[in-house]
């Protein structure tokens, strides 16, 4: 039996890899999970009522691109949030979670070659793993660009050599960044969009953490693209209800972009997609339309930022996140630290190298651990204190 070689060198996914590292050791205390970014705050209580009221919709096949009500709610939200007017018929499509869209965007939009060469897709490093797999799937070269303190924890794509930029077809960018919590400024977006215009590549803007922030509302790529009068196909936005509304299991995401972009993604999805069931689409439409629960959710995370700031006050290298719900904590060796913390305290964290690419000594995540601020406040504070005392005392 033959299998494709293009996936043969993929590293084990982060969480199975973590289980291999930790699970044959006993925890050193009550287990506190701080690895996966799975929101634990309550979602709006009325969500289940909406699903029940629309349960008859489970009987039929859902529309591939999303119901008119859902697409309308999405474009209304984009207008409120980004100040950009979009047509629900031609500029947006509902997704079964943004991972599907981030993968299929490369499949539908990235050409087989550029300027007679193998195409390149730019990825921040550390990165969300689907960026790499999408690049490999379309036989492009994933180019991992360090997102470290030296670059404000965002990738400096403009620093790449011209021969790479000339064959670049797309650039993934996550803002607010997972795992560092850094936010792309207005100037950052301007520089990136102008770079993409100059070298004619697409920007895949993964903004799934955009509604969880400390102080200032993160600037969106679509907003800046509109200000610059960029090609309407230049920027493709991805977002979801998973973090914004604590509804990771609802699997409601969105893709928004130029009409040709959405046309091509819709076409691919007609063959290979898995649309959201209609009762869940009805619930998603209501959730996209409501901002009260989003503000309440954000306030809870702001309280958690304050807890983390207090626990790690004075720690050299501690970077208070601007947004998102992760801490990116400096350590000597992330894998050794995660094992030590598990064995001594029962706190479960993720080695940064599992989210990054590079040989030992060149992996930008290997001297970090990622800590998810998703547990209830009392449990979170206990976990952070155990971490601090175990690692830094």
C-alpha cells in the first residue's frame, strides 16, 4: 500500500505529543489543565433555546454557504466591528470552524506555481499548525518566519529575501497572536498589505482572538485594507464564535473577502465541505448579533490578566499579553519544564517547541511554555502560583 510522501515528515500533533511526554508520570498534585485553549466561561443561556426552536432543521441538508440569516448576521458584525460593508451574497461564507477555512483557503486560492517556481506560503513561527499542513497540501513551501521579542512577537515578512517574496502566494498572520498575545498595529497591517500588493500575494488574516483583549480594540486587517484602497481580493478574514462567545463546540466560523475569493472557496466547499446544521446556524446568527455576552466574557479575561500580572510581577521576561488568553512564559527548556511542573505540581502546560518549527537551538518556542488562562479564577490563580514557585523560585 502506498501513501503520500508529502505528509510523512509531519511532527506528531502538539497534544498527542504532550500526552506522550507526561502521561506515564504521576502528577505531583491535583491536576490543573492549562494546555488547550478551550474556553470555559458560560455561553449565553438562550443558545440552547434557539437550537430547540429550530430543531426541525436537522431533517434537511443545510445550505453550503450558510443561511441568509447567518450570512446577514456575519456581515452586520463585520460592519460594526471593522467598519467595512460587505455583501452577504458575495463576500462571506459560513464555516464549520475556522480551521476548515484556513485549510481550504490555501486549497482553493493558491496557484500551483508562481513566476515559474514552486510557490511559498509564509507562516509565523510559532504558528497554528493548520497553516503548515495547508501549505504542504498544495505543494507549496511553508516558510517559517520567527515571531520573537525582537520583532514584537509578530513575523517580519518584509525582511525576507526578494527571491522568496517573488514566489510567495499567501501569508498567514494571526492577530492577536497565538500563543504570544501580540496585536498587529495599524502600521503593521499597512506595511504587510503594501508588501502583499507589491509582490502580489494574499493575506490570510486569522483574527479568532480579536474580541478578547486587555485595553485597546485590536485593529483588523479588513479595516486597513479598505483605508488603503487595496485590491479587494488581497485580504481574507477568518473569525469564529469559539473564543468570542465560548462556543467552540458550535463550530461556527466565517470567511470574508473579495467576491472572486469567496466564489472559489464556495466552489471547493460544494465538493468537500461539511456545512453547519441549520439549527446551529440559527443559533450562530443570534450569537453574532449579540455583543452583551461578548463584553461580559472579555471582562472575565481582563480579571484573569490582572491575576497573572500579580502572580508574575517582577519576573524578568514576563510579557503581559495584549490580547487572547495565553501566557507565553520564558523558561530554560520548555519540554523539560513542562515535565517538571507536571511531576511536581500536577499543573499541565504546553512546551512552546510543540507550536514552533526549527532544529534544537533554532526553534523560537523551545525556551517557552504556553499557559492557557481558561480555568475558573480560583483554580487559575492556584495553578499560576504553583507554576511560579516551581519554575522561578
